[in-house]
C-alpha cells in the first residue's frame, strides 16, 4: 500500500475525541411518518437479498452485532440532538434500541437480528463494479518523557497560534481537512508551517513537546494512522490521538518512491516505505518534506488495554470497524464487505466476507464504496493493514423502515391534476383529454430504486 492509500486517519481520523457519556434512558423520540429520500452523490445502488451476499451464512454474526452495539448509544444520542438530518439516522437509532435490548447474542440470534432489521443494498461509485479497501492500525513505539541522545524526535501538542479552517463551529473538534492558519503577533493570519519547517525546528522553544521518539519514521506513521501508543522508559504506555493539523493536503510519498524507481510498484507497502527510510535517513527527510501535512496530538490516557476511539467517539473493533466517507454515510451503519485480501501473506489472498461497522472517517476516504479497515495495534497489525489495497464489493445494510418497496408503498401520492371538464373550463380552446382521464403530477420517490411505484389515484392517498 502506498502512502496515498495509507493517508486516511490522524488528521484524517476523528474530529471527536472522547467517548460520549450517556445515561441509561433510551427514550424514544417520535418517529417520522415517512423516511426521507436516501441520497448518495455519484452512486449506483441495487436492492439485493442476504442470500446473494457471498458467505453471509458463515460470518461471525455475534461478533458483528457486538461491534454494532458498541456504537449504538452514540447513534441514539446523534438522533436525539437533531444535528444530522439524514433520513437513515432515525430508523438506525430505532434499530440500535432494539439491539441494546437483545440479551441472546448467539451467532444464530445475531444473524436473525440483522436479517429482521436490515435490508442489503449493493452500492458502488457510478460506473464502477466494485469499491476499494485499504487498512490501518495503531502503532506501538518506544519513547521518552525527556529528550536524550537516543530519543530526539518531538511529538507536538496543538500550538496556541494554530487557527482551525474557516467555518469551523465554535466548540467543535478540529476538523480533519481544510486550510489551517497561523495567527501572527499583529493578529493577521498566515499559512501554517509546513512539515519541513517543523522538522527543521520552527516550533522549538515553545514547550509543546508531549514526549520524544527514537525514529522520525515512527512519528510519520503515527501521524498517518492518527493515534499511537508510546511505551515510556518505565514501561508506562502513553496514549496519544489526533488533535489538529497544519492545513496541508497529504502527499503520497509511496508514489514518489515508485516514480523515482526506488521501489517497484508491486512491492509498495507501508513496511516497504519504512525499510527504504531506514536505509537512507537523509533521503527519508527529503522524502517526508514532500508531504507538507503535519499532525498535532493530545494525550488520551495511560493505558495499553483498550482500542483507540474512532470519529464516532467509541472504541474501534479490530477487523470489524471501518472508516468511511462521513459526508455520505452515518456512523454506526453496517456494511457487508466481500473481498480477497492478503491477510496471511503479502501475495496470498484469502476470502474476507464479513459485516463491518462504520465508526471512523478519513480525509482520503471519499466515495460511497470506499473503506479503511481497522486491524488492531502493533507491528503485526500494521504489516497486515499495510498490505490492503484491493477492490471489494459493498452492501450497505439499511434499516427495514427504509425498505425501498415498503417505504414506497407508504409514501403519499401527490394531488391529482384536474379531470377533463375542469381543464376545459380553465383552458378554453385547448383540446380536451379523453373522458374520465386523470393526469398525475410529477412522480416523487422516498427512497432509491423502488421496485414498485404505487398506481396513480384520482385523489391524494392519506398519510399512514
């Protein structure tokens, strides 16, 4: 996987950084009479059955339902606060309430739950037959609370002169994209320092250091992934997570290595990039400078037990959580992914057919069928995730309340146009339509690709 495929977390991941606390009241807000239209830009979707999903029956549905339940309280809270008007959110929150009430989490019961509450929709970018998958992980590296001869690479917290991109709501987390600025002494704004400036000491003397690492490549990959665990001298593990970025877009250094003929395209992976940087330290500094983007961190705790939180604000589940395009998909939405991925070895591909839950995002994760698979923490997880750069089929699991057929039947018909006699009175001199003819107004569809459209009636159908 080249660096372009890897650049999705960090400043990419998680504009929300704390798992939200909720009380035990799962009070149900009023359900809308009709789900609004589901809209996906530049997308094609097709209703399918669970039987059409490859190896659906053999998935570990209990593990999938456990990962789904992890984000359910966040989904319910999001639906309550009314800040997200997408039509999938209210019925998804209702489904979450049912999931949290489930007590029998056997594999058979979990499969029955998904099949009773969701309907699969095959989804892809318009004109594409499949989506695209990459992987990410949480690095674990050695570090020090103080600079030493061995540990010389600073990990910086967010500088006080860093101004978030224009339009960022007050009190919101620092967005993972957009043009950040630097506030000067006279109050004016200027572009923030580039990576090369910062690595050359632009922030020295400001006491922004959280800790120090041994290898600049370690910091580089933590910035790509968006979080990391730093094992300090006394064995304590320091958890750090994305807090802000300097406002520059990510440049794929793997692509640069390929273009320069330094690494063959077929060998490109995160591990291969690391190997090249280790063999050419000076070249590594020059190579990193082409990527002007830089990430700042905050401390999230002293622990090595829990998984990092994604953008939804809940802990990620290795092998079940994915980062998706947050502008298209609602956090907490399940997807069924069908792919052949090199999990066991670099070139040997194995079947990857499982339900995944959208719980994270990334600035490089764009499109309706684009996902980044979280694979866990540590070097082995990094080696596996770094090999993912493969096509895959996506099935979006939508709540049954948004079923294309059922919702379409409940959607009221528009008012009928006047019959022939009324038209003749309103427009004298024009040819009369055939006797007893009623002309329906423009068709309205509540959901995508309805398989049946209700027949026109001579009067509006009552809302049910």
